[in-house]
């Protein structure tokens, strides 16, 4: 049997990635509030999106279903994962659900199911389902205001049109990333549950499988806010490029 | 007290999922334990004067360059240990995609050398063993089928063929069944690579947990306990 002593983390040195993730989360919240009126106006008009043919704004705007109704432990877990905002802001600002399921909702459901593998009832399971459902709303939010945004590299306005299928892929990637965070929070509380560890491994695998497609997806999304949402949520090599170079602040928001 | 993180080696035939497991363990350590591992390869070209011998010996192996190649990879591994593995282990785990076992198989298949003979030569240069060698085990047909299905992988006609891969697997088998004769492999654990990738990762994680090679979750920010 190997004998080694695992080092203690030096005091006062939390992982830098944690700080970058916090900044990225804050940027999402900032952008939501910056563009909430613009989004509400577009939703109220119910006009077709100029740059995403076929997308139904009224469906994109629906708040996520209350999947974890009454499950306070699931909500507490989302808070532990730093994802209270991720769930609460769509619940607060999303429109009344008409029980219409669009492509983005289906993508979110599929993403959650691929990780949970029929596990249900546990707090972490409900929290993963909730975080995934919220992913559809966040992607939808930025899709609705996308035509007013800028290209993520050039910062030039008027990014080109986008196929709704790319938004579905974005939802899947974002849902997997957020599910990974939820599961990590649950595991930090206790790693005794084999089903929880298995779900986390499935989330990691989903991230590995998605990584090769991310550059193409980001190229297609093109617009800064959608790109930031996807690129800082997914677990991939470019996750915090935005911050690693000393940039990430002062850009067009 | 000598605090350090584990040195983990992943071995297996082409197509058994070494890269996926390496990425998975990397993400596990970084995401859950908050420590970013260093990933290295079996040769890292750190002994510059040996680089040509490594390339020639690997891709154009013959009796004339055998000893130079063995000497070169021994020097490269020594440099990898001295410059990467040992300095980094106080701060992060090190994960190697192949290490000693692959070299033993190469010299057995290409040069007919006994694994023990190759081992003795390499061991004379190496100062540290991995804590764990994970061997991804998969039937040769299945591993070759997987490897050939991948995009962008170079296929070597003198290596990625059934006969050669079968002999490589036989060498793996012969070595891992005698762990006492090859202590510089560390603890050797075979993982069934027929399973889905997430289950292989879970199995590897369980091995790390059982051997206390990952920090206790509750002590993530405290650590420092002795495990053994």
C-alpha cells in the first residue's frame, strides 16, 4: 500500500478558477439587469427574432418549471453551488409557463437525463434538473437580445444569423456545465453516495465529449454575451480565457 | 512531514481510453478537489541531447539503435522525474499517459527483450515510482477497432496491427501479474475498459479513494493528514 501525505491547501489560496467563476457569474447577473427592459420589450412584441429564424420568443421567455417544488434541500444545494442566481432570476423574470415545450427545453431535459440516468428524488437530482431547466431560459434570454449584441472577437455589431439548433447545443453544453457544479457541491458535502459519484463521472464525460465541438459552436453563436455564457460554463480548455489574459473587464457589455 | 500529491500512470493499448481517463481524472482533481494536475507523457523530450535517439529508436527500431533508444528514454524519464514530477508533487498530482509498462512492452515486442531486462536498465536511472499504475484492459480486437474509429490518429503499420498489439497485451499481462518484480510501477490496478467511459472514470476514482490518494472531501481545505 502506498504511503503518502496529501498536502494541506496553503491558507488564503483558494483556486483562481473559483474566483474567475465568480466573476463570470456576476457578469451574467449584470447583463441580465442591463438588458432586462430590452428583453421584456422583445418578449411583449412577440415578433420573430431577426437573427434566429423559427425561434418562438414566447417559448424562449417561459420561466423554468418548478421542478424542485418544496425541495428545500435542492434549493440549498443550488445556493451551496453558488447557483442561487442561476435558478432564481429565471423564476423571477421569466414569463408565465404555457406548458409549451420548445427545442431548448427539450435539450435541457435531455442533458439532465443523460447525467441523472433515472436517478430521482435526491436533492442533488432535483438540483441538477432545476439547473438544467434554467439553462434553457438563460440561453433563450441572450438569444432574444442577440441581434443587439456584438461579435465576441471583433466587437462589431450585427452578428450574423443563427440556427435554432445551435441554441439547443448551447443549452446542452451549459446544462452539463451547471450540473457539474451542482454535483461538485453535493460531493463536497459527502461523497458517500455511489449514485452521486456515478452521476458526477457522467457529467465529466459529457464535458469531455462536448469539448471538441465547442470552438465550432462558439463560432456559430458569435455574439459576445452568448459566447461568454457558454464558454465560462462549459468545462473546457477555453473556459476562463476571458480572464486569464488579464482582460474580462471593460468590454462592451 | 513530506506532503505530496500522487503520481498516477495510465497504461493500456491504443484505443482503450487512456486519453479520456486522463482528461477525466484531470477534471475530477480540478473540479472537485480544487487542485490542477500536471499531465505528462511517457517521453517529454527533456533531455535534449537524447531527442534524436528517441525519435529514431521509436519510429525506426532496429538492433543497432536499441541500446541508444533505451538509454535515451531512461535519461528522458529521469529528467521528467527530476524536472517535472518531483518538483510538482508537493503542489499537484501528476498524471502520466504511459510510463514504464509501455516501454517494457515496446522492447519485448520490437527487440525481443525480456521485460525484466528492460526494467533493470530503466530502473537504474529512475529515482521514484508512481503511486499507482492504472492499466486499461480491453481485448485487442476491441481496442484496435476503437483506435481505428478515431479521427486524426496516425496509424503505424508496424505497430497498430493485431499481431503486435496482441503481443503488447501479453507483455502487459506478464508484467502486471508479477508486481513484486517491477516495484517501479507502483501499485498496479487493472480496469475493465469495456465499460462506458464514465464507469471507467468512476472505477479509477474508487481506486484512488480506497488508497487514500485523493483528499478526504470534508478536509478539502484542511488536508495534511497522513495516509498509508
